[in-house]
């Protein structure tokens, strides 16, 4: 196994652990309580998949989850992306 693959596997396992910890925190605090009290984030602008500029200010007042995936990763990263998408969609339905 290459070091790069091991690193990606470690990141994937870390993300799954973070999802599980987040789920436990939400369940313990109840559905109406915020899971995490976050400080304000600095303003920044990124390009989305359609090459449009997207700023953090566009989402003010909403819950924002930023996930950065290596575009050259073809083994573990698609699985990580699917796991995040599934979790975020199920959370949005609540």
C-alpha cells in the first residue's frame, strides 16, 4: 500500500468518526438544541463546480458545512463524498 492511499484511508476514517461524534452530540443535546456553537468565520470566496464565485456571506444565517475533497483522489474520496452527502441530506429532512 502506498503512503498516499494510507493517508486517504486515515482521512476517510477520521471523517466517519467525526460524523459519528456529531450524531451522538446531536442526539444527547436534543433535536432543538444546536449541536455545536461555532465562532464567526472569516469571509472568503471560492469557485463552485460550475466555475461560479460563491461567498460565505451568501449563506449568512444558515448552517454551513464546508468539505474539501482532493479532486485527484479516485479511491476513498468518492466514498467519503457519498457518506457526507447521505448524512447531510438525512439531516436536512429533520
